[in-house]
C-alpha cells in the first residue's frame, strides 16, 4: 500500500473513531429527558457527518455499530426493538450520505440534497426494520407509528440536522477534510 493510501486509511479510521465517540457522547446532552433526546436524535449527526468525511463504508460501519456499542456501554438505547432498528437506520444514513456525496457534484446545494436523501432513506429503512422486529416480537408497527416516529415526533431533530450538518460540512469542505 503506498503512502497516500495509508494516509487516507489512517485519516478515515481516525475520523470514524471520533464520529463513533461522538455517537456515545452527544446523547448525554439530551439523555436526562428521553422525549427530548428522541426528538433531536443526537446519534444521527456524527453518522451523517462520517459519510461526508470518510465515505460510505466507514460511515455505514459507524452507523451499524453505534447503537450496539452505546447499549453495551450505557444500556441505552434498549436493544430491542429500538436499538436494533436504529442499527439499520444509522447504517443507511452513513452509507447514503457517503455515497451521495461521492457521486453528486461538489456544489453546496448537493450537500442539502445528500443530507435530505440520506435522512429519507434512513427513515424508510428504520420503518421497514421496525415492522420486521416488532412483528417478530408479536407487537404491531402501524403506518401511524411509522409517520409519528419518523417524521412528526422527529421534526425538531430534522430541523436541527438540516441547520447544523451543512454548516459543519461547509467548514470541513473549506478545510479540505471531506471524502472524495
């Protein structure tokens, strides 16, 4: 492996580790009030950013591992059914944000397009995973529960992500610290 590839791999591994650490720490900002934490979805921010910084592979791994690791360390989110569905959701967030950022033009508008597409795909996968997980446990997961959990109750987090993530990505882009 040549020096440039080694350097990129070290950068991506390091940045992924920082994003994973942020997935562990950011929920503590909202952890005292569960509804507040559920509404703001603080674990989603580092995973989405990881896609822009490290690319689809690293970000998908961070997204898939973050809920499991946080449960193992802190007991939250409960692994069944919430954490298991989050593993799929966050993996798709990371994969999609990295993939769309890699494929779309590097203009500022496409940062928003990438972010919105990743968020929509992740929420769709969360819904599909939740249907399977809830049905396996004998519970039901209705369209009402899906829209409520994915969109209505998540409006504060959606707004936060649309405001905060592009600002961070613009700064990282200016510093030439993004993937691709």
